[in-house]
C-alpha cells in the first residue's frame, strides 16, 4: 500500500461534504428541477476513472473516498429520476 496524498484526500473530502447537502435538499423539498443528470453522470464517471486509477497504479485507502463520493452522487442522481416526473407535472399544473 502506497503513501496517499493528503491533497487528494482533502479534495475528495470537500466533495464528500458537498453532496450530502444536495441530497438532503432533494429529500426535504422533493424539488430537483435545475439539477443536471448529465453533469451528475459525468461526475460519477470521473469518480469511476479515479477508482480505476487507484486499482491499477496507486492502490491505497483513498480508493474508498472515491467509492463513497460516487455513491453519494449516484444517490443524488437516483433522487433526480425519482422526483423529476412529479416536478414536471407540478410545473405544468401551475402554468395551467
């Protein structure tokens, strides 16, 4: 197991704090309009690439931060698809 970079850990921790805020807002308000599923998918893909890099070149404990963050973003993406239909219907009804 290699020595890990504290800078990489801090970077991942900053994101690990940010995503739960977004998830909590989605759960509390059930409003996801304005969120981008494309953006969230790209972020997940980026974390997957980070995981692959860790597996192939730099296997250390930091891999679990990538997995944790990818799970958080996947949760937010799941909530997007769970609530977007309701949000669109509510928006159409309010315009009618």
